[in-house]
C-alpha cells in the first residue's frame, strides 16, 4: 500500500527536515519516524541503495521518501528488491508525491513470501526536469513489537538485475 501522509517539522533557517510517515489500513496503522536530515542530502537523480533489509514472519520492511524544498514534489520511482542469499529479485514502478511510505515493500513488488535477513532495495528516479531533490529511507519493523530499525542510504554497487 502506498501512503502519502505526515509531516512534522521543516526549518528553513536551519536547513533541516524531520518527518513521520504513516498509513491506515484494515490491518492497522503503520508508520515510521525519520530522524533529521539536512535539506541538501537529497539528490535529483539516479539511485539510492538501502541494505540489510528483512522480510518474513518476524519482520517487514517499509520504504519511505520525501522531497526537499518542494513539499508536494512528484516523481516516478523504480523500486528493485534483491535478496542476496537466494538471488531472487523483483521490481515495480510507483508514482510518488510529497512524503510517502510503501508499507511492506517486499509484498508491494511481488516478493511477499520471501524470507530474508539480508536484502537490498535500489530506488531509481530522475527529477532533473523539476530540480526536486529526493531522499529515500527504510524501516525494518518487528512484526510482534512493531519496533522499527531505521535504514539510510548505503553505498552504491553493481546489481545483478536483468
């Protein structure tokens, strides 16, 4: 489920953003609090890698993103999930606007039954034409306690995708 919600604080003088994304569904309310970011941390193109993601009976991973400087920015993203252990991968395109969250990103791309403790998500986009900078993050959530582990961008490396 793609949710566009939440916005806590924006301080132009300090150049910092803090936000919380959430969604409400029949299965409950899901959200994540994102620590402060510098507005210049975002980028208007290419990709961000999120590593060490988990999925299965004990965990789910949510993907979130936000534009900096332009609150209602919109872009197309491609989300690719790759499990390093099994080699399974899947991808899906999304149109995102403003601060958004994709709850259970593994299920959203078609890998909901995959059990893994070491997957990678590659988010690709290009917003050169608008100049809007984007940041993408993830949270690995314990399915019993809902305690999240926040994941920021990791290093880029070559992926074995088709």
